[in-house]
C-alpha cells in the first residue's frame, strides 16, 4: 500500500466524515486522486465501514459488554477459521480476535443483562464442539476506546517531569 493511501486511512480513522476535498487539501493532492483511492479501498474491502465512537455511558442505555477468552482446538486444515466464523455469525458478537498466549480467541459481545450474556456463553459458545474452555469478563466502565478518552479532562493533566 502506498504512502498516500496510508495517510488517507489515518485521516479517515480520525474523522470518517472528512470530505475528499478536505483530505486532498490536507495532503496536497487533487480531489480526484483522493476520491479514486477511497473508492478503490472500499471496493477492495480495506475500508469496511464508517462509524462514530459513542460514549454509551452518557446515553440512557443499559447494554452489558463482555470480553470472553476462548480456548479451543483448531480444526484440521482450517485452523481457527471455522470456529471463529461460527462465533462471529451470532448477532450479539461484536468482535472476534485470534490471540497469542493462554487462550486462542477473544470474543466481545453485547447483551441487555448479565444473565443474557451468561446465557449466550452457556448455551451457544461453550457447547461448540472444539471449545475447551471460556472465561468471561464484564466491562464495568470504558475510559478510552479507539484512541478517544471518554472522561472530560479539566486543568493540566501533563505528567510531571522530575530529574
């Protein structure tokens, strides 16, 4: 991927609403070049979706978010792909990551209640044939997501420098 496309992606990651004309001005190229690059990256599924980062704690919303560590046995010939696919097709699943370390997959899900999340784990996730174990962690509060700090900062919050 060329340097221009990487710069376009960085700008869109920071603000997905930036129009191609503004991106072109910021990067010192013509608008047509930016439009073509964005269209090509959308076509190739490099740019998958545009969205907003929302601080749900400011909204009267009772969503419960959980991270689930999943240990599983990879399938012959497909590794973890088939298991990950089976998991990410559930609508309550927001993210699935292949991990290194003590567990294989990290699954992020949302539910309306703790009980709903627990029910998902016990009735849908744990019974999958190659799943060995699960460990569920409930998110109590988000302080920062996607590089955005949710807390309002008052005053000077720079770290003190000492000799």
